[in-house]
């Protein structure tokens, strides 16, 4: 197997950004991390927000220069569009498209809207992607510690001919090349990101935890003991294999745990489970999930709100709040 190159700090030149102004549109967790990291890297950045945005005060208290989205677009060379996927199309049409000019760089942290065609930039702007492999809070935390998190980057339109170099410089400024970046495409980033979320990160793993806890409760096991086994110990196991892999995990756990984990794990994740994983991926690739999500947002998120209410009643939530407060003082 041929492995792709990893781009680190020595692959990027911050000088490319020194005469540029970067507009970060939005001020959620991801946008806040980007703009504060840019500012700490001595890159000129402004925050573009809609009128009466609830985030204006927070951005100003963080020391950011805040202006309207229209003014931010007009004075910037790079526009980092960092607002929720479901809001991006309307925001692009209403506040951004008419102000774009030749040679600007339109940067995304997720390829969703470009890949599914809900945002269609003019051909005279550069369209680029810098996607951290983690939440904005983690991106900011690691940067402040002198480190970073890995990520991926992609170029979708390059009329200026130097988008890759500018993109790597931007990635260095927010701390991504401190650890390393992999080159991808908007399509690949979007589809793999959605799949990872649904199959593992916010789908498969939480649901397996909830189901495991439920099984133990039904058999009348102590809920606190069940919580420790099904919830708390997960992090300790992830920490073990996260940096050195599953082979290393096998070496540091007991033979009993290794044998039981592999044999019973294969019963859970079998051909039937893989069939469902393939179905999930197919719905992403064909756009079926995108259409479903767009309809859900247009309807005002009724299904999601119902799911949130149901999740809040899961028995794991109640014991979790109790255990976290008793053990760690978390509320």
C-alpha cells in the first residue's frame, strides 16, 4: 500500500498571509478557534457577523475586530465560511455571493455545501478546504499548549494558481501543520466525515454504550458499576490505542480481555453489521442522507427535537450526571 505524504510546518510559509486580511464568518466553536489562532499567529483577521448576532459581544470581548458580513467580504483576501451546514446556503446567497471579487479565497472547514451543490461560488474565486480532525474547542486548546490537531485539506477551484500554498499557510496559522495534514478532495472529506460521524463517533459508539448499559440494568446489575464499565472505562481504552494502535492495546490488556474482546466483538460486528455500514455509506454517497437532512431543516427540525427529548430520558444520562458529580465534581 502506498501511503500519502503528510504536510507539516516545513511545508507551509506564513509569509504568504502577512499582507492578507482574513474574514472569519461566524463565531461558533470552530470559527472562534480559527480567528483566535490566526490572531495569535500575527495574521490580520476580522469576524463577520449578521446584524444583532448574539455572538458579537463574545467576539469583541475576545479582542476581535467585528464588522458586518458584507464589510468583512469587501476588505478580505480569504473568507473562512464557518457557519452551520444547514445555514450556509442561505447566508452565502444573502450576504456573500454578490460581494466576491476575482482572486479571493473562499475557505471551508467542511466540504458539505460544495460537494452537494448548495453553495456554488463563481469560477473566478479560489475554493479551498482546511478541515481539522476535531472540535473547535480542541483546536484552540491544543494551539494554546503549543501543539495542534491533525486535519485534511483540499483545493476545489484554483484560478489564482497558488491555492495550495495559501491553504497550507492558513493551516499553519491555525496549528494544523504542527501535527500534520493529508490532502483530500471536497467529495472525499464530506463523505468520509459523515460516515465517521454516523457509523462511529456520534452514532455507533454512543448507541453501543447505551445498549450495553441497558442490558446490564435489565439483569439487575448495580447502575454505578455498569456505568463505570460501559461509559467511564471507554476513555481509558481509547487513550491506550489512540496513539499506538490496536496491536499495542492487545499487548497491555489481559489475555482474558484480548480473547474475549476479539471473539465477542466479532459476534457484534459481523456481516450483518457491515451490511448496515455499507447502507449508511451508500445513503451518503447517493445524496439520500443530504436530501433527508435538508428536508428536516426546512421543516424546523421536528425529528431531531424529538430524538433529543428521547435521548435526554436515556437511563445512562441520570446515572452519568450523578457519577460525574460524585467522582469529579462535574455538573
